[in-house]
């Protein structure tokens, strides 16, 4: 019989010391930025009723961790942060003045089936701007995402930006069934040119089919718009391109043109998103560290027809990129050594030192030489010895008393 008492489940891991500090530092950097822009924190349960996610096509049942409560009701570990916030908006916050700016810091749990070492437990922080469908809100969210990426990576990042309306205009122009449309979408997303061309042959070079064949190649800068207009501009496609171009022009005025790539083949979760979609990448990381977009129909599924847009940072990936960030010393500044009868005095002294911003450890060893050896192993540079007068020992300048 195999025992699992000394390992973590697939897709999970323990975090130690510097990893915890880095994660906290990344989270603090982002959440301080969110708060400074008017976003307020909410916390939703890690366990939700299956019904919150079960009616959504966005999260297949096989990708969720499921369990039963004591009454036999089906529960899941939260696979997403946005949908619980949507539930919250449609219930406890439905009468709050709009727009509402919210942020969160949550773990999400998703079963990964591809066996490529992906995490099943992902720590996210993100924002939702609910109650506005204006260009103002879209620009605010994309710029906020860019600012967060910049703070963490030191400007070594890029954002891929799309408007899902262009793809929907193309796919809705084809006379075919939903399964074929989804297969086309998958091939566009995966940039599988050969399979995409084969699948679109049945449409006899119609304008929409021709544009779809070209769609995975429509990425770059300003030049993408001219080609996209040329390929297809009917059935609402031109409106989507016009809107996306307005966002791009505004980002360029903000000095972000070199960071933003237009990618009209960014068609992930096409049924989820209703407007702009974007992903953020750090240099040297192949996976997106951030993803977001507009989801105007999602809250309607919960009975509250209001628009919304948001994004989520994968903090674990962001932490990987941040390993070069300067860490304030992990070792305490001071080790306080005392004999037993001076212990209360030592504790009060430690409290005084920490109020001045120092990190101070109480030595739990009775032997001074052992205390010195411990301090050297931990990288502590000073020992303060509680006596009639406090004696300060600089370990780099000798250890004697």
C-alpha cells in the first residue's frame, strides 16, 4: 500500500522562506497599486456550491475539484476568482452605486490533465471594474495591467491585445454548426495553420473564411489594422477594429506602444469575453503571467445585466520572474541573549528594538557559545547580551565578551 503522508498532491508545492517573502512582496506591490486607484478588497470562500460554476461552459466539470458537504450537496474548490465575485455582485452588492472597483487575492484550484508540470493550485491577485462599458474603463484596466507588469518586471514585458468581436464577426458569417466553429477557434488560438486551412476549404474562399485563414498571422503593431480592414470589415468587424484602434492609440499616447502587440488571433474563451481581451507576458517566460478582458454577459447569468472588465495576475509566475528583486535581509538584525532571570527584561528590550523597525530574535539557547554559533549560521551580525548593562557584540569584529 502506498502512503502519501510525506508528499504534496499533484500540481501543488510547499513554499519556503524567500519564496514566501517574494510572493508577499509581489502581492503587496500589486495590491497597493490597486488600492491607490480606488479598488477595494473582497474575499470569497474557497469552497463554493457546484451550481455557481456548473451552469457555466467556461469551466468543464472534469477540471474542477469536487466534494460533498454533510447534507450531500455538491461543492467545488474555487477554480476561478471572477465568477464568485459576479455571484457577490448579483446578491450582496447589487444595490451598491456603480461603477464598482474590486480586487482580490485568492488561490484557485484547477485539475490539469496535460502532465506538463502545471500547477493545480494557483495564487492570483486581480481586479474587476463592474458597471461600466465605456472606453474609459477598458483603457483604465489595460493601463493598470501594464503598470503592474512594469512594477514587477522592470519594463521587461509585453501585452497582447485583441477584440473578440472581430473573430465573432468572421465566425458568425460562416454557415456551419457550433462544433465546427469551435474547432476553427481552437485552430486559430493554437496557430495550427495546416488544420485551419483544411477546415476552411469547405467555405470556398468566402471573405470570412479567407480572413480566418489569415487570422493567426494578424499580429504586430499599427499595420495590423490596415490588413484586418482589408480582409473583412462587414458584419460588425469594422466596429470592433475601430474600437480596438482607439484603445491602441490611447495606449500609444501613454507611451506604451512598444509594449503592446495587437494579436487578432487571441481568441481564447470566445464565449466568455465580449470585447477586448489581453494577456501579459514577462521576457523569458512562455506562459502569460496576466490575462483579462471584458465579460459583459457573465453577470447577466446571475440575474444582474451589468457590464464588467477585469484581469488576474498569476502571482506564482510573477514571483518566478521576481527572483532577482532585492530582498530586505531575511536574517534578523539582532539576536538578544539573556540568562533566565533576565528574560522578562530581554523581552521588553526586544519589543523596544522592533518598534524602531529592527528584526530581533530572542535567543532560546542557554549557552553563549552556542548562541554565537547559531547567529553565525543564520547570518545575524549582532548579539545583544542582557547584563547590568546591555553588551553589544559585533560578530564580524570578534566574539569575546
